[in-house]
């Protein structure tokens, strides 16, 4: 994420405790790099540096997969 690569995680196979630990860790990473977390679908999240959103590519990608 620091280098600009977004991370999409599906928490469906995890139990709630495991998912909470992973979310807590990546929330800290996102905070440290001044990034954003986007809820894509139930139990699926995108973690990324804010710079990834500048050109609009991620927004277009999200529109395609959510529809």
C-alpha cells in the first residue's frame, strides 16, 4: 500500500475474531499512510493510500465490481 498498490481483502472465510484482528492491523497501516478504507461488499474491503484515488481509476473499478 505504501507504494500505491491497493489491497482488497475478503473476510468471509474468517471468524469474527480473526477478521477484527486483521481489520485492526490494516486500519493502523491505512492511518499511518494517510489512506482510506472502502467497504465494497459484505465482508470485502479495499485498503489503499489516498493517492490511489486521485486519477479516478479505483472509483471506476469499484463501480464495475459492485454493480
